[in-house]
């Protein structure tokens, strides 16, 4: 689980999934550069790239990524550059292995009946592992903590950028939630006269149908009109819509850990209530406002895809 720190106002910071971090340090004869790049992804996916002699660091590096990053595709890259003054110190000669190759070549000379002669030095040094240009394994193990410290520093830089982008996202998301609440308030005004209008419209139709005949039971007509008006009532949907907005706001500001998936689910519920309101309160002003709400929800969903 990635670590989070509350802001001065007691809120949990919101993190973007995208970001970049880099750190450098001199370790032994090398200048070590660690870069970490993160982009959007449904889950945490880490790719580790480093010189072969640092391959043993991968398990610990992945654990560090998991500590810092909530969700996203992370590329961690380690590059080494040897200092000119220390480069020659890196070249190691495996004398025992060179002697072994020399004995093998001399034996081949004898067995194949080839003319005797000195085995060229170029042939010996071209053999694998006779010349090595990396530190001894013991040295690498001793310096592992230093390499991991550089990785940690790069991840902290990544986290700082993700937090900065997250704060910008938070401001935009809260503004859009406020806009949705204003649009819902507009719908509340638009649907207020609907029950009476539905009742009057239904009674007018019935009177027209029964023109010239004896009127049916007035009480039955009013009951039917009231039933139709009740079916068009969207009070419950608006109450749930406001509740979802409050939950969305609270998730952004107060909840810790990964929040992108939960926010996406809340948007789905907001869209569900919006569709129900549009189908029940079928009048032109409400239909126009419902379209506005759907547009805002789509923009909201696009922004939420960037949140860890």
C-alpha cells in the first residue's frame, strides 16, 4: 500500500497516475541515474530496466514502487556511466580462466597436429569473462543500499509530481461536482409544476373523450391523475443524486489510498439517476438540463481516469 500524508487542512492528498521522477548519485566508479515514469493503467504494473549487474536489485526495487505508487504503469530505468578517472579500475582480468583457455588451445594444437606457436593474446582476451568491466559481486552487494536509496529518491520525486497534478485534478473535480449540484437545483425548479400540469392535462383529455356523455366518477379521475403525477415524481432520484455528489466530494477530500475506481463507480450511479430523472420527468426544460448533466458527467469521467 502506497504511503500518503494528510495536508495541513486534514485532507488526504489526491494523486494523479501520471508523473515523472529522476535522481542521480555517484556510487563507486559510476554516476547512477534512476528515472521513473508513470502513466495510466487499471492496475499497478512495474517494468524494471537496469544493467545486468544490477539485476539482483529488481525484487527490492519493485517493493519500493509498491510502497510509493497506488496504481498505474511504472517504468523504472537505471543507467550507469563510469567516471573517466575510474573507468580503468573497472576492468578486471580473470587470470585463472585465461590460463584455462591457453591450456585448451595448446591441447588443440597438439591433438590436431597444428604448427606450434604462441597463442595470440587477442584470442585469449576475446574469450567470454576473461576481461570483466564490472565490480566484484561482493562490492555490488555492499552498495545495494546506495542504489536503492537513489531509487527511493526518484520515486519521491515522482510522488511529488503526482501529488501536484492530483491537487489540480481535485480542484477541477470539485468545481464540476458543484456544477452538477447547480444543474440538479435547476431541475428541482423545473419539475415543481409538473404534478399539477400532468393532472390538468389528464383531466382535460378525459373530459374531451367523454364530451357529450355522462361524466365518469370524478373521484376515480382524480385518483388516476394523482397516480400519473406520482409516477413522474423524481424526488427520490434527486435525493440520491445529491447523496452521490456528497459521497464523491468526501471520497476526493477525506478518503485515503486508491480512489479512482470508487469515483468511477459513483459517476455510474449519478448517470443512472440522471437517466431515470429524464425518463420520469419528461418535459422539454428537464430534458435540456439532463443533457447538460450528462455532458458534465462525461467530462468528470475523463478526469477520473487520471486518478490513482
